[in-house]
C-alpha cells in the first residue's frame, strides 16, 4: 500500500480473527439488493484488474465491450464507477498513505481484495461528493459478502470511520507532501524535466482532462446545455461532465461529437474542401 508514514491516533490492528465456517450455499444473496453495492463491487473488481492485472481502464469501462460487471450497471452507476476508479488511481499514493496511518501494521501481501475495498471507499470519503456513512457502510457490506474479506469487516469499519474523522485535518497536508507516482517514475521525470517541471507534471496527474466537443451548429446553445465554454476555435470545452457521454443532451441526435480542440483545427483552417483532391 505504498510508503508507511508515522502512525496516527486511532490506528486499527490487523488481527487474525477467526474465520466463520461457511457452507457452499451459505452466501447471503440479500446483500445483492443493497442500493449502491453493485457499483462498489464493480469498482473494486475493476480496480483489481487495473492494479493487479495491468488491464487498461478505458477497455474495462467501454460501454459496449467493457467488463461484464461494468456493463451490467445502468448508466448512472457506470458513471459513478468510473468516477471512483479515476479518483482512486489519480490519488493512489495519497490514499495509500492515509490508510496506512490507520493500521498498526501493513496489510498482508495477499490481501489484495481487502486493499481494493479500502481504496474504493477512501476515494469516496476523501474526494467525492458521497456521504461518508454511505461509503463506510457499503464497504463493510461488501466485505461481509466476500469470504476473502469477511473476517476483516470490523477492520474496514474502524479504518474508514477514523479516516472520515481525520480527513479535514490530514488530507490537505498529505496532498502537498505526496507524489502520485512510484519512486522510479517520479525519479525519471525529475531527470528528464528537472525538479520543478516534474512536480507540475505529477500534480497534473491528479486532474482528469477536460472534454472537447465539436458541434454541427449553434455553439452558444450547446455551450449552455453542456455546461462548458466556447474556445476561440469554436470548440466547446467542458471541464467536468455531468453524466457519461451517451447520457448527455444531443448525443442521440448527433448534434455534437467528442473531438480534441487541436484535432478540430485542420477542418476549420481548410474550410470547404468538397470536390477538391
């Protein structure tokens, strides 16, 4: 889980609590009906695919050919899952450091499922507009539904509740002190670009890039409807999408298409080239 900073008050011991004996048919299917649980399970599953199997995130979250657990969700939950994943990945080192302060000793190396549940919940608690209580309760329910993490449900509850109480005091300093990259990568950046430029690059990794749209007509109308700004080139730039692209107004009608502002320049510069060779 990354570097181990100084232990903070309220740390939780990783214990070898006895595992309750479960029979093959003992799984409580009622947990599947808990609102929001399927999205959190999908987020943890996809985070495992990215971290443990080095699977590209874009492929996992493709609406047509992505991970089955992701495609089983409705559009709203898909957007939530992607928001959790992007946040957990872009702030992975900060999250790992803040979680480690809550533990008396590091998690077992083979406890990857536990680690992913904690990171998914911590991303919500620290960075997303989701009630802390919901993030904690769903993480605990998730842990109880999985034989690999059942015995750690109490630990998850304690770690996340202390994290929620400490975030106002600890998050800002942690963001300043932490580089969101492995040491080997940040070292290469500093060697290639210098200390100051490398720091700017690493800081930029925490922010998702804006989305650019080209429109068929009426940029002013679509700027208002999409919640963006019009660039001098006529491209509409949206800093943060309010929904997934297929859910945005105008998608079904083909009123606009996603296109990087730079990629849209040639067509505007060349003008009408119909019939030219």
